[in-house]
C-alpha cells in the first residue's frame, strides 16, 4: 500500500495508539484505596466487564441517544462496579470516586503511548498526508490526546459520541471524510488503522476505505489479506518507508 496514493489516514485510539497503564479493575482499586475502600482487584475487573456490557446494551454509545449522557453513563459503571463487590460504602463517596476516575482518564496517568506511534505519525505528517481519529469514545478524547501530546498530529478528532454513530457504522467513516474538509475526497483514497477486526478493519472496508489491522496477539486473522495485517506500528512504518523507496527507485530507472 503506497502512502502517496492516500489523501487521508485515520486511526483508532485504544490499543492502537494508546494502552491502559493498568486494567480498569486495577485502576479502580487504586483510586478506591485513596478513599479508604479495599476491594479485590480481580473482582473489580470482573464487575467492570459485566457493567460495561450491560451499559452498552441498555445505553449504547455512552448513552448518546437514550438521554443518559456520557458522564452519567460512566458514573453508573463505576458505582455499580464497586457495589457489585458488596462493599459497604455510602453513595456520596462512590460518586466522588466516579468523578475522580472520570477526570483521571483525561490525563496521562492512566495511559501509555504504544510503541512506534510518534515515529509513524511523524513520518506520515512529513509526507503531508492529513490524519484524523475515528474512535468509539466520549468527548474527553481531545483533552486526553492533548495531555498525552499527540493532538497536534491530527486534523480532526471524531468520537462516536459526538458523531452519533459508532464504528463499524458506515456513517461515522463518511462523517470522517467530511471532517477532513478535503475536496472531492473518495473512500478509496482513505485508510483506517485499528486493532479490531469488526469495528476497524471490516468497518473501513465496508465503507469503501482501505484498512490496516494491527494485530500483536499472534492470533490468526481469517478472511483478511495478510498484507493488510501488521504486528505493530513499527511494522507499518517500515512498510510505508520501503514502498516509498521502491517507488522512488522505479521512477529513476
């Protein structure tokens, strides 16, 4: 895949550009301890997953269309995650913990930048290809990326909450094209990079885009062109550099 043929490159965020420093269960446990609440971290992790799936079923896309709103959505997850551990804590304190955690995920304390991110983004920017974000996320994302010092790479940040649609819906990819403000942009001139087969790879391909899957789990990816799969952002960066060099050589022959 030649970078020179692309007019827009977008990225997923979680597990593509950023990873959690601690699992949600561990992070919740650490903050709970600051408020004098001791819980089993494994139990918190199990409860978090349960509440995450429940809230996504009842109030999808962070409560975007049910009137709940993303902040209350997260407060409910935090509060119910702790309550499921049978811990005896007053609601006021649980609400304080929820507010603390909501703010904490805006800063770098909870996140680490995946290896190869800055090198790849700097290279793409040096080739003057606009970049954006398409992420199933709430509106905190712009603040988070600013605090982690990645915001400056991107022409736009499109979250599912603000778009009103989640990946893999074709509408969010179309909205990303509009957000780029590139004239007469075609789907075939766009590339999306992410780690989820259904949400990122298939979502992009079904929207007429090019797609790259970042898969570092050693799991097989059936029905996906192996040339579209990379085990890291380093690998994708190397691919772009090599294909650019090959193109340059062919033009000089």
